[in-house]
């Protein structure tokens, strides 16, 4: 089973940034890597940030080391 989904928003239920929303974006056409976008609210965010990783293996490692349980939003 896949640990994460690309191009979908999800709420982080546990782990680092618990309560925040996350989106994992494939940016390989532009930067060659992947972005991890984080915000505290989808409608009116007041806090957030992003990370960039070089490849899919690094993205998997980032998600695993964050100990995230994510509820994906349809």
C-alpha cells in the first residue's frame, strides 16, 4: 500500500506538523524533484511552508521520518 499520494491534499493526523494540511507535488518537469507544501488551514492559512526533495526515494524517506498518518481529501 502506498504511504502517500501525489497531487492530493491531506490532513496530517499525527507526526511532525500534526493538524496541518499537506500536498505532495511532482515537480520533476521543472525542478527535477518533489515539493512538500504545508499549511495550517486550507481556506485562510496563517502558517505554512514547503520543502523540496531531489527524488522519489528522498520523498519517501521524508514522509517516513516525519511519522505522518495522513487522511487524504478527495
